[in-house]
């Protein structure tokens, strides 16, 4: 792609670094911005800068939050004995949308993936185990995507729980293997949480 302007080229290059944005789309977006009032671009760049600089993670569940303790963890109506283990905020949003879940979450921040060099120490697993040892949690619900990495992560945590009283379960999803949680429809996902199965049973069937 030949550019008549170095400034334009730079902007297109930076935009095309985002996932799913090719050079052509990047060019279209930048040209669109040039047609808009400059305040619009300013609002966008300042929103991005603020989310990057000021974002916090909940001290209890590690979900993205604007405050130290997120709204879910701070809500006294939520059942703190029940904790749903998820990969990231998209899963929390998907499960919250079902309106069927009244427990808390624990956001791992990813899945164990030797291929990508992600080990248990790169995730929030030790913080989860610390919480389990405090004795308030009665049940952990594994809700990671049913990929090899998801299964590995579930199993790793499950093994770490040996010798504790905590119950483990997994959501019986009516969606194909490898589908991400965020794409499951709300009714199916809600039902899967209610009809969750003991984690041990999921091991026998696989
Ligand atoms: Zn929280």
C-alpha cells in the first residue's frame, strides 16, 4: 500500500495492529476519522488512554473494575460460597446476562497453554487457592471453554484442591466443543449453570 502521507501511513499501521483489522479496514477507519470533527477523535483517543491507564482489577475476583472491589463482589446479596471460575471479563458478562447466577466469580486472566508459554504462575490460580483455604467457598464451578487448554486448566486447579472440602462442578454446555462461552446463547448458558454436573463426572465421560 503506497501512501502520499507519512502521517496517514503511521495511523493506518497502528490501527492495523488491532486483531481483525487489516490494512484496508484500517485505512477506511482513519479516513472516516478525518471526515469527522476532530473532537470525535479526541474523545476516542482519550477513552482509550483512560481505559489503559486507569483500569483496575477487582482485588477479590480480578475482574476489570473501576474500583478496588467490583460491583459483584461488593453486593451482599451474592452468594460468596459459590465461585465460578472463568477466563476473562467476557465470560463474566455472558453469565451475568443470563440472570441465573447469584454467586461470585474468579477471573483467571487466561488458560494454561504451554504452546503460548502460559503457565499456572501467569494466571490468578494461587489467589484462588488462597481464597479456598479461607474456607468460605463451598463450590467452584469451572466455566472455561472446552478446549484442550480449558480442560488442562480445570484439571490443574482440580488437582490443587485435593485435601480441601470444596466441591467442584462444571457447566454442562449444550454447545459444540471449542465454542467460546461468550457466543453461547443466554438461555442455553443459564440452563447449563443450573444443571451443572460434578467435575468428576466430566472426567469419566471424556
Ligand atoms: Zn470482584
